[in-house]
C-alpha cells in the first residue's frame, strides 16, 4: 500500500494504467535506470533505425505562420510495414492471406486508409491541457472486417495541438505531407514496394484511398467550413445550417436545411465540383478585397489556405479526390456526442411526460441487467451516465453507447407501456427502433458479419 500512497499526487495515471505497469514490473523486474532520458535512450536503442525500406524514423517539414519550419517526426510507413512483416509471423501470414484473396497489381493496388483524431492524455478534467495532441494512423482497407482490431493499425505521427495551430493550414498541410509519405520516390506505393513475403521479397502495390475521421478532423483536412459554416457538408452543395434558416428565405428553392431527410433534395458535390470551387478561391484571392473574399469562402463552404491540401493542384491530381476518399467515422456520428445521445435524451423526455418513466426508470432497469464480464469489468455499462442525466443531451462514450443501445430497446419493449398510435411517445419509440436497427447493421459490419459494400 505504501507504493500507492508514495506515488499519489505527483503525476496523473489511470488505475488500469497503474495496474499494467505494476504487472510488468512484477513479471520482468525493475529496470536499472528509470529516468526519463534513460527511458528515451533505451527505447531508441530497441527500435531498428535502418531497414531495407530506409530509416524507420523520418521528418516532414511544415511551414508555420511566422514563416518558420516545424520539423514533425514521422514513422515511415513502408519501413514499419517491412519490419512488422519480417518480425511478426502471424501478421505476415494474415497479410499473405489477404493478398491471395484480393489480388495485387498496379491496376488493383492495396488500398491505404488513413485516420486522424485528437487525443487527450493525462487529466481530462484539467482546465488547460497542453498535452492534447493530434494523432495519425494508417491501415489497409482490404483488411475489411478486421479493421476493428487495434493490432492492424500503424501509427504515423502525433503532434501537440498547440503546435498544429501554428502550422499554415493546420491539419490540411499535415494531411498533404502524410499522403506524400506513401507516394514519393524512391518509395512510391503506386509503383510497388518489395516486401518480405513467402520467403522472398514480393512486389506489392499500394494507393492512398480513404481518409477517415470525425467531422472536426475532416473539415480541417479539406479546409471546408463544416458545422460552423453556412454549408456544413463537404458532400453537398445546397445543404445549409438549419439554425440560420437560410432555406426558408431562398426564393430559388435550391437551398435545403440540414435536417432534410431526402437525399434527392441534396445537390451532391463531386471531386470535380470541389476542385473547381478551390480553383475559384485561388483565382480570386488576389483580386477581391478581404470582405468580398470572405463572402466568397462562405458561399463556397471552403476556407482558403495556400498550404492546404485542397489548393495544391499537383497533390489533388495524385489522389482519388476529396469527396470520393472521405469517410466519416460512424462511431462519432452515432455515439460520441452524436445521434444516439441526442435521440435517447429526446426519447426520455417524451416518455417521461407521457408515462412518468424517464432517466431514473431507465437506470433502475439497467441495474437489473446481468452484463457480460468484459462490459461490467470496464465500467462501460453506461448506468452512471443515465443516472446523472437531468436535461440536455445524454453524455455517453462510444463503449457505453454500444452497451446501452440494445438495453434501451429492451427497456422500451418490456417496461414502458404501449403508447397510442400517433402519440408523441409512440413516434419517439418508433424513431428509436429505427436508429437501433441502423446500429445493429453497423455493428454487424464492424464484426465482418455484413460487408460494407453489400446492398
């Protein structure tokens, strides 16, 4: 117990993190030296610096607002892939199986998917957390249903948010430089890479195909206005922020509010239309005054940045296109501060008014549920979040949402009295069932039971 007490209050660490460290010490013993410089040096010694694909570690140059260059350390993707294949037999065997099933050629390369997200290490309740950082990862889209496994994702780089804010174009310039890691001579995946497969090096082709992230990350990567703009979606030309009520005052009838449910009413953006809008901003940058140019940015739904990916014509010609390669992370759309939290909050308000069964009734029901050990041991049942809910949106993490959404459905079916057809409660419950059906499908897709491209 003295170990816990003596270490308390010096640095923040989660209970699970502390337990993991203590288990490692018990298994492997205490290292000779434990200072931060020594740990860094030992870690560097353990990492192979040179590979047949070049050095494992590299740097990318980022132009900042004060015209200084920021050097960002990166893990060279093909070098890391080579080392992993050479040293991890299970991964090599799985990789070979994927190659056999999907084939590989210059015309049909393996498809690379990149993921970007903001990470908040340390105490998340701290008012100012200077450790907040942006992390980039990559994997291969042909892994399909296995992409839910953390072991199949490789880290590219991470940078503290305070430094990212100084970079011209911020995420967008970093995204451009990251793509170039995969398709710049002498290691251009489009021309093929020699990898240690099947006892000898095999020539494997790659192409960057998908950018995955939440709304905040994607809008920065493509320099579009996103949720804070008039036009909130990079996929649509005429969908406007419903809070601004622009569609109601549009005499042309072209604009539609963001709550529109029919895709037929949405004018879809294409790679070509986004590129044309970006070229228009480049062309008008030196011609228009500041106010007029800002109005043009709002009308196009884009933010101009000379160093941004969207405004580099050579770069845009080297990738599939901003629209065709963009994919929103469904976990953020539905679960993390997303649709599910909003839907349940509104649902509880309605059934509480009609049946006097709100958040507390749901919490009481959840306490009677026998949860799987992997859910209860991690504390991701979501019961505490439901108990704390008073008003506004429910605040559940993705893990809690995945645990809760079928349980809420069971609560509605077994505990809530049947509502009169057409009543507010009846409509709210039916709406929730529809959302649960979508989540069922997404979970099956995640587990590989349903392939994403199946009709």
